C-alpha cells in the first residue's frame, strides 16, 4: 500500500483520523522572517550597532538605573541603599494598593470594553455596509487627538457648573449639578469613560486582519449555507485570535502606564479614587522620594512583562490560523 | 551582493549614523554661562527668574523684566544679569527643579520661589547665606519690616533669601450681587456669613467661590486665625502636624465643610484649579472670593464691576511677608557681590513702590508713601494695607509653613471629606501625615 499524503487522501475522498496536535501546529503560519543568507551576519551586526548603542543608552541604562535605585532611599539630598525596604513598604502603603486596584480597573476596562468594541466595529465595517469608509474615519478621529487633549475636553464636558453632560441631563429633567470627576462614586468610571470607547486602533487592526483572510474560506462557508452573521461568528471571529491578542497587549500596555489623562482631570483624587501606579510614581518623584518612585516603576515594568507573556501564550500571538 | 559592497554599505551607514550622533551632541552642548565676564571687569550673573518676554496681561512678568533691565542699565560695565528663564507649569515642577539644582550644585546666581521651597533647597548647602551681607550693611538690614526674613531663615540664623513683598490677603466681594440679595454690608462674623450665604443663594448667586486648593485654604486659614490662639498655631505650630488634636483646627475645618454642605460654594469647588474659583467671581456669578491684592489687576482686566475688598469675618487678615523670596546659588565672591547689589536694588524704595503700582503687591520694607504716591496705588488693595494696624487678628497664610505634600493631600482628600467619605479626624490625620512626611 502506497503512502498517502493527507491532501491526496482528501482528494481521493478517504476518511483519515484527525491530525495530531503537532500536525495542527505545523499547519499554522508562524509569522517569522527567514534566516539571513551566509556571509551577511557581520554586516547586519554592524548595521545594527548604532541602533543597539542608542537602545542601550536611552533604554537599557535608564532601566538599569531605575532597577538599582529602586533598592535605595534616593532623593535630592543623597542616596543610600536600603535593598528591599521600598518594596516591603509598597505593599503596606494604602495609596499603592489603591493605585494598583485602580490600574487593574483601567486595564480591565481596556481589555473587556475597548478591545471587544474595536473588534466588533472592525467586523461590522468589514462587511462594507453603506457609508463604512465615513464611519471608519469618524470612529478613528479621536485616536488622532492626544489623550491629554481629550482629557481637557472632558474636563469641560464633566464640569458641574457649565459642563455639557450636566446641561444635557438638566434638559432631560435630571439633577444637573453632579461633580462627575470629584464624586467618590463616579470619579473612576468617569475617567475611564474618556478613553475606553476610543477603540479606533483596535478597529483598524481588526479590519486589516480580516482583509488578509483568504476569500476561499468564506466561499466554502457560503457553499455550506453560512449567512453573513454566521460567517462573522464562526469564521471571522475565530480567525482573529492573533490580532485580538496583539490588540489586548497594546491596550494593556497603554492602560498599565495610564498617566496623562488622570493627571490632567483629577490628579488622582478624590482621596486617591483615580490614582494610578504611573501617577503615584510621578507624585512620589515630585515629593523627592526618587527611590520609592522607581520601586513603583519596577512593579509597573514587572506587571507589563507578566501581561505580555501571559497574553502571548493565551492568544498564541504570532501564529495565524490561515 | 559582493562582499566588498556589503562592507562598503555597512561602513557608510556607520559614518552617517556617527555623523548624526555628533550633530545631536553638538546641538546640545555649548551655551554655558560663566559667572565672570571674559573682559575681567563686568561680572555676569545668571538668573532663572528673569523673564525675557512679558505678556501685557501679566503685570508681574512686566515688572520683573523691566526691573532686571533697569539693573543692567544702572550697573552697566560692572554687573550684568544674563537671564536663563525657567518657566515651570506648576508649583510642584518649580519646587522639584530648584531642589534638584540645589542638590547637584547647579543653581543659577539668582532665582525666586516660595520661601518653603527655598528653605528645603537650602538643606543641600548650596544656597547662599545672605545673613553676613545684611550684618555688613545695617542700613539695608534695618530697612526691612520686623520678621521679614523669618520665612527664609533657619534656627542657626542663616538667611537664604530676600523677601520682596508683604501681602494683606482679604476677601473680595461683589457689591452689586450683595445688593441684589438685600445685603447691606460685608459680614463681620462667621454666623453672619452663613446667613448672607442663604440670602445670596436665594437670589440665584453663588455665595462663595472656592477651588479646593488655594482659595479654600485661605478660608481655612481665616477660620483658624480668627479664633483666640489661631495666630499662634499658624505661626509656630502648623508645621508640626497633629491637627486633629487641636480644637481650633477641628472647629475651622468643620465650619469650612459646613459652607460646602450648605451649598455656599460653586459646584466645581473641588477641582484644585484656581480658575474654578476665579472665573465665576470675575464673571459676576459668585459674590465672594478670598485672594491677595494681586487679583486687582485681574479684576481690572476682566472689567468686574462694584468690587469691594474686606478683612475676613471675625476681624482677621492674612498678612504674609516673604512668601516668595529671591535666593542665590552664587559660588564666588564676585558673583556674590553682584547678587547682593541686585537684592539691594530690588528692595529699594523706588523699585518696591514701582512693583506695588504695577502688580498690587506691597513692600516688605519700612516705607510710607507720600500722598502723591498713594494716588498711584490701587485704592482697593491699599485700603486693606492701610487698615492692617487696626485689625484684631493678623496671621500668616497656612501655606506659609506647610509642605507641598500637605497641599497635594488637601486637594486629594478635601472632596472625600466634604462628601462624608472621611471623618474630620481622618482628614486632619491625613494632612498631618503628609506634613510630617516632608
């Protein structure tokens, strides 16, 4: 009996046992570049040298300084090593714990609201509905504006005395003097609402990924009787695993280090209800507690690394199913 | 690609990258200013608080620019100020900047900031002690009002800055809005203030403009200072914390909270942004605001009508000498000599009077203006200055002896306290902890 390849067997209409996990992995397209040809190694290394030097000076050295000084009591007056004292202080510092919780809240808002909203919009607009180009442009516009500028706009929108939100609520017959940003109950969601729906980048990346899905897959689904919605749910969405992972990483990294918007709108108040880790680090730096601020920075870096590794594994980022 | 071509490309890339790096380095260097001029005669001193441009609506910048230019003109060939303007966007940024420069020994020859910032910077040992220069020139020393140097000195008798103002900080009120509410005169007691608050609210006016920071803390200061023992607390005890144990502070804090809970303040009174308080007052929407004499220029610029300026209910007045001082990081005797010449020039009667006319900010020196000079001064602010000797309680501003952390904590916790998220004790303990943290 001659050996039959799975493809040939399928062509022959033969039933084969399901492929093994290793075989499934083998069929996935791993997004990696080819190895350089022989003899190009040294020139490539030399070409990379300036970038590596700049990377070392402007990233690795500061990173090293942050890590080393996080082990010290460092301030305007001087530096003395206290080793892990800053880190043990952090976990008994109520402001740090609050900042950690608030940062987690912002991350969750990004992952569970911004990413799904962006992916949903990407799928909907990829259906080429009427006016999709205009809608895509309109929805992407807030991403062109900086978070700081958006925060200034929202300061006016939320202002209890003359803000647009209260004016609309007043016109609808509701109480029109609520201080959204400085009320203990509304401060955190009010700050999150200023950016959580600006999912233009997620939408664009999703649309680009959908455009790369081979038409044959949709043709096959159509032959099987799948409608537009069924195709979106059972074909498109599963194939977006990779880009959803990428978007989740991007959103998480942006929210873990969220600073400018909250600094402008509330400075972390009221009573630390909107304080983030990045802002707390800045506040401690401004107070002359540079070592403590850098310890918070090290925690931020650690959380960022854990998030990247976890999401890469969870979503198998870098591998496509088509 | 041939091997030689590949190597050629790589080397060319390196040369270009190296050139770019060198260009970056070149543009960042240079421009250093030595304290002494190259000629050996004219001493050049650097100044980080001397503006090179002055918007017309910023009277302080206009005065400072004209003042250092006048100094250069007067001492042409002997001393020259070379401005290196530092423009902070916040008090925190300014404080951090000067403290870092003090720590690294890179302070400019002249700069100005709040006296508590200067005191903190002086701990690094790089701020010039001007006490010996004052001792050398007794006439200059005696030209200042008593306690003029208290804000910028330490227990060892070292003095780290020269004051340039004495401010009597009262309460502005809109006479038209008072009349509309049927109120004949400014309240003289705190109980009367609350009664007037109800009348103003009923007439559709915001009774008191506050911001959750500067203006709110001025009222806290007034509430403390107009109680027996309040002046002592504000002068000598506020820097030590333990506020919850002091009944004067507890009473003042709870009254201020009551003003908020009874709706006596604007709805955006928690922003921590001065504009939240200034804007409704200047627009004629709020009836009262606590602020210093420098606000008269804003009132004039905005055209706010029928404004009066009074001492606090309870017959008190915040009087601050040396809230901001000029200091120096000069390292050599020639620069020190030039710096002292500048400080004497700045605190001369002529310059202090000019400053009062231009900015509404008054002098820290023993000086009585002539009748013709008085006519040139702003009547609103000068009225309060001239009344100061008659006031029952005079006391410094609470910001005078508290840290930046105290202010940050206040902005952070005040909304929570007013909304009932913290008790008075918890709020005051948080302020004490912030003050003790400095």
